[in-house]
C-alpha cells in the first residue's frame, strides 16, 4: 500500500520527529557548561537530601537521577560526565534504602559499570568497581562476582585510591567471608547522610529543641579572585572548599536543629574582613572555616585542624601568615588582637570543637583510605576566626600540593567522606553542648 500527499509527508516526518524529541533534553544540557550542568544536578541532589517530603516520592529521586544521566551522556569526554554517572549510581543506592527494591541496586550497579567502562581513565573508575563489589556481596550475597570485580579493580587500577582496600577485601573474602563486611558497606555509602540509612531519616525527623536551636556558619575558604592554593594538576582550593562546604551543609541539616549557612555559595570574592563580620553580625553559634593545605614539599600530607590562639609551632605561624595575607594583617596585629581579647572567652570551647571535628574527620577517612596522616589539632592566629563570638575553627582538609591528595580532593567520594567527618564532629560537639546546657 502506497501513501500519497500530505498523509505521506506526515508519515515520513514522524520518524524524524520521534528522533528529535528525545534530543530536546540533550540540547538543553548542551547549552550549559559542563561545570554549570553538573552543578545543577548536584543542587537537585542536595535539595532532595534536605527534604524528607521529597525523599518519600520516587519521582523526585528519578528526576535527579535523570539529570545526572543526561549530563553523563552529554559530556562523555569530560570529568563532569564521569562525576554525573557516578552520582546517578550513588543516588540509586540511596533510593534503595528507602524502597528496599532490589531493582534499584541493580540499576546502581549498571550505572557504576558505565563509569568503569565509559570513563575508564576517570579517578572514579576504581571507586565504581569497588561499589559494584559491595553490592554483589552485601546486596546479593554473591561472593564470586564480588571477587571478580575486586580483581578487575586491582588489575586495572593498581595505583588507584581503592587498590589497597580491594586487596584487603579479597583477602578477607578468601579466608573468612562469613564475617566480612566492606568498609564502607552497602548501608554506609560515602554520601551526604553520614552513614545513617535513608529509612531512618524518613521515619525519624531531626530532633527539635527550639530552645537550643543554633546557627552554624560554614566558611568555604577563598573564592572569586582569590583561588587559594593550586595543586600540580591545576585543582584550585576555592573550588574544593565550596564543594565540601555544600556537602557539610546537606549532611548537617539532618543531624542538628540548627540553621546552617555559608559565607559564599558560589565562586565569588569574599574578603577576610567580610567573613569576619558575618560571623559576628549573624550571631553564629559555631563557625567552621574549610580549607585545603599546601606545602613546598610535595610529599607533605595529612589533616590539620586549628583554633584561634598564638601559634603552637613555626609551621602553623607560616600557614596563618599565608592565609592572612589577603587581609593585610600582620602577625603582630593579630597578637595584639588576641591579647586584648584576654585569650578569647571561646578559646577553650574552640579547642574542644577542633578536637571533636578533627578526631571525627580522621576516623572517617581512615576507615576507607590509606595513608591519612593525623597532623593533630593546633592553634594559630587566623584572622578569619577573630570575628566569631563563638567557638570557631579552621579545618585543613588535605594537601593540594601532594599529587595523591589532590586527586582525592577532586574525587566526589573523598569530598563526601570529608564532609561526613566534619559534620559528624560538629553534631557531636553540639549534642554535648546541648546536654550540658539542659542539665
């Protein structure tokens, strides 16, 4: 049967139209830069985690997953494409906690496989294989596939962050599989909910203590014209600190009855004087400044946490001088400030906050990563901490000048783990403070 006239033309156009319609979303993504598109996906993700109401609707989860998958398809030759594919997989894992539907775990594995295959050179490829093996073993109790994926990880990525963890997992599965649990495991995804299951989040709302409600200010270091430290691979401190701060905000919202705000939410210049005045003007109950370290020696590594006081050693004094340079403040200026503050009424509580956050951060990272150096809690004259009329600390999350730690700081799982450690420490400190205040 032959078609003629307008009907024929419509029939010929129909396949073309059907091919164009699925491309409309793709075209929308193409109008964004890779960074802008991925940032929109992350905003969807964080908004979802901050809203128990949205978490109870499957379409809200699928909306965020769909955004990530569109970004991954559009930017297959960019790091943001790998990040988006990995984020889609991780979101499926989180969804499984609420749905208990094995199909969501299978979809998570599918997306992780695409990270490992399409983005084989990505820093996330080994993380994806590790997550697949966790789901094999803890989700489906399938030992052989789990071991196959671990062997694949070690073979393909012998120098990756997850190689040592994969070797330990293989040894344990060979010897005593019935006792073995991955660290982190299926219910302890490196994510923005501090290893609480989503099911618990949905059934147990955050505790409400109106009398003890607080305001936490998170300060992503640097920004705008001030890039901060720069790693050998070109990673800028201002980018890393903003990503981590946003993750801390999302995590912390579930665990303390506090308002949580950032001194900057985008790549813009905020002077140390402006950050200083924000801490006082907004009446912060806690102030946490987030940074990434740098040193002349590329082998320097580790985590440091600071509170305001005279420098505890020469290295701390040099670091403070570097961070204070943009404010035009000398150490003698700050020594005078500290002395007139009578060692600051909050020095003791700031030290306690620093110790709690530091230990939480070290503990969280050492569970998953090798060679996490504990460089202890120290004191120094950081100008950004002077304005806070409350416990205030500065966290140096890792060394951008160290090539391995730079790669970790670029990694979504590592940023999530850092955020979890900081948020858990803040929550522990505030809960103790609340308990003491209500006695």
